[in-house]
């Protein structure tokens, strides 16, 4: 699922709204995630330094990077030149020219579309799992459950409890966020200023509790670098996201799979979908794509970490809701079969459906020397003890994928993001994921945050290494990235805690942020 980014932001803002005065109003460079910790004092990935000091005279090769996501605006002026085009396919002729089974797959493929349209909203996986189990056990007498069904029945009881709690919470949040959005709108009218400063807001004297809450909320938004206009937009969009949870994600009567038209139960089915890689909502995937591969030096808004070394293959599998394992597995296979050497996967969920299908696709990618980069999640949870799918651990007990990198989100200030998942065994390294400015739909740009942004930062560095050092395998590139990290000194604040301090090495395999400058130097030695 990728559409929790605004809710992550709003949660962070709400947390700090209680004590907004303690939040720094520091102005953060828009390109901070490109900067160097030593030279610039921001914990970026040092790609600017790598280009200027190490890569100028090296031969580069073009690398295909697959963006498996919710869709990407391939016409964005800062992306268009770097979007992959299938060289063997003729656009618009309705023929599978290259014989790969996918008709007119010019820039990639959409596995959640059909001949008559695209899936925009879908359930969360917990909803689908509960619906299936409830059909089996909903009317069962607990005293008559057979020994063979006992494990599934106990899982049903647990899923039912979790689903009921989460569905009720989403309804509560819909009301809460709606009220806050209305209060913020009333405050905006009272201020009579379209772009107030923090001092101007501070001097406002609210006449009731609702305006007082809105005042603190706005001050918190301002302290995070957002304007009043930004705050109103984020709150209104946040309300829409929570409404989608109520109407679709937790709705047991909603199932849009008929749009795709596949045999959903057949995980071996490969050929379905359509070629609409943008889909109905592509902000998230467009932002991810820009972090990796926005064109450098073209005078447009941002520059991608992998610069002009990449072609971005777009594979759409993620709806507004949870992705389905069948689609994820087929998305990976499509990317591998069509030449991707790095795959970014900025999505995840708490429940699995058919992990074996995804695991087989991961093993297939490993056999073809493809590196997978995956976001650790935005729930401030320990992935060592909480389920998070997909992941590198094979469900058949055959081990862990060696071509997989799990990425947590770091901040610009020698800390990790408050929302990031973590895990001593589960999270490999960290990438910038707070206040990341990148491309969004309709030729625009926007700050977003999440491990969804950290993952493409790491994928971008991986693409640099694969472009300049093509002889290194996926496993070696992973090793390079792991060794490249710049360590965050001292202790960080444990995500989700009440300011608990802990050393980063206690919650991840490495204790630092991926670094392109270091990675290039390591790769130079490794290739010899």
C-alpha cells in the first residue's frame, strides 16, 4: 500500500502540534538528500559529490530500473527523456510485436487494469483475508471445529479482532480529520491572510477550543516547512484518504477485481492487464520515479540520483489499498524479463495472501542477477516481530534473498524518521525519507516523506553502481551499498517511542545512511 503518505505527515504534525514551540523552524535545502554529510552537513546520499569528484571520466552504461508502484506520469517533462521505451514494440498497433505476451507494452505494463478500465481502489489485504475466513468460519460452532481446521479457525479469530479494530479506527479518524480540516478552514478565514508567518499565527487569539486546536495544528505545519495553503491541501487530501479507507479498503462488500478480468485464484497466470502505466492516480509512483531518474541538467525542477544513467520501466501493481501478491510476482517477472537490473518496490502490507508466489519471483530475479530494493514501511514498528510483506525471508524455509535490500527512512538531522519501521535483522540500511522534493503528476513537484522515498534513494545509488560498474553482480552491488553507509553518530530516537534513545546498529544491520560517494570508491576496488 502506498497511499498512507499524507496520513504519515499528518500524524507527525499532530504529534508535534501539542508542543509546537519546541520544533525547529530550520530551513532545509530543497535538495538536501543529494548532499554530503561531511561537506554539506546534511545526511544525503552524496550523489552530487560522486558525480563531481569521481565519475566525470568514467564510462557509463544505461541501466533499466523498474518502478513497481501505483503508476507513473511518463509525460512529466522532468522524466520523459529517461522513461524506458520497449524497442521491439510498435505503439498503438494492437499487436504483441516482441512476443512477450503483452500487447503495446511501450513503457511497461499495468497488472491492475483490464480491457475496460483500471483499478483505482482496492481492499486492504486484511479485508480480503477476513472475507475469505469469515466465509468458512463465520457461522461455525467453536466446539465443533475439527483438528484439521483449528489453526485456520484461530487465525480467523485473530484476523476478525484486528479487522474490527482497524475498521472502527478508520471511521473514527474520518470524523476526526474532517473536523480538523473544517477548523483549519475556519482559522484561515479568521486570519484573513493567505500566507501567514508563525509569528502572525502565534499572535492570533482563538475564541474557542476548535480554533485553538487549529492554531496549534497550523503552527506545527509551519514548523515543518509547510504554508497555510499546503496545510489546507494536506488536511483535505488526508480526509479523502481516510474516506477511501472507510468506503473501499475496509469494505467487505467491495471487490474490484472483476475490472482486471483474470482468474485471480490462478497464481501461475501471467498474461492479463493493460498498457496504461499511469493509471487513475500516479502521484506516488511519479514522485518515486523522480528521485531515481529525473533528468539532470535540463533546467527543470529536480535532478534524479541516477541522473541520465537510467531508463525507467513502469510496472503498475499497487492500487489505493493493498497490492495483491499475484500482481507483485508478475510485476517482478515482467521487469526481469524485459531487462531491468534494479527494481524499486515502495509498497508493503501487514498481511500476506500468497507469499510463495512472490518468493518464486524473487528467486527468479536472483537467477537473472537483478537487485530488489524495498521500503521497510511507515508504521514505526519493528519488522523483526511484526509481519511486513513482501520481505526477503522465503516462506518455504530455504533462507533469505541475497539480492534484496530493505530500506528504512532517515532524516536530514542525524536521526531516523519518526514513522520508519526498523529491525535488527529486517532492515539493511537507511535512505533519506523526510521532506523529499520530487516530481508529481501534471508537470508539478512536491515534498513527500516515507520509506517510499528512502527506497528509491537507495535504488538510485544502486543504479549508479550498475551503470558505471556493470561487471559487479547484484549480490556485489548489495555488498557495496551496505559498506558505503555513513554512520549516524551517537544515539537516535527510536521510531514510535516516547523519545527513547538507542544506537542505530540495534535496529538495523548497518548503522548508517547509504552513500554514493563511498559506494563508487568501494566499487572501484571491488571490480579489480
